[in-house]
């Protein structure tokens, strides 16, 4: 778990790590994970994002943001725990928790080469597409077909 903890850091720290890595010429995607739990779909999504990348930075929505986006009773798991679960995945290099409802500020601060979203989007429906294109980045759709989600998992658990 110590390795995963070292991957989770504030935006300023991740930005400095990126700058110092000298990987500027490398492909750097930035997927976001608003999900309130980690499912096999999360893993598949992040593996797909890593295929687009030399360095994978994942933005995880903070708790208040998830509540605003997903409704009361969410998240199921607090942001620090979600961030650690995401960071524990081998494909992930860095994790940033952000409090805004969208990832625009994070994208402008880090300027990833590729912004990855799941298969419930198309390149033209990604909300942040104009932000990404404004600095010359591109949008990629990655992961498995969206035939599962946290709502469905919670419904099954609650029976």
C-alpha cells in the first residue's frame, strides 16, 4: 500500500513530478474517475488509458463533487480511499483528487497529450473536449462497453 500512497498527491506535486520527469515528449493521458467504487470496469478503463500513455495521471472527483454529480448517498467510498484503490493499479502512475464538478481546471494545469473517457462517451460528447483541443491535445475513448455501473452494483448489494 505504501507504493500506492506515493502515487496520490495534490495537483501542484503531480505537476512538478511531471516537469522533473523530463517526459514532456511522451504521451500523457488523463482519465477521470468520478465513480464511487472501483469495479472491474474501472480497471479495464484505466488499462485502456495506459495503452494511450507513457505516464498515466488519473483525476478522482472529490466527495462533494460526486454528491453534486451523482446525488445523495454517494460516494459510497470517500475520495482518499478511492484514490488509493486507483493508485494501487499497476497501470496508474499518479492520482490527483479534484473538487470541481468537471476536470477543466486540472486539464489546463497539466495539459495532458490525451484526455481519456469511457465508452459511455464519444469524442464529440466529452464535456471537456474544447478545453483539451484548446491546447492541442486529443480525446480518446477507452475501456469496455458500459454494461455495468455503481448504481447497478449497489442495487444488487441492497437486494
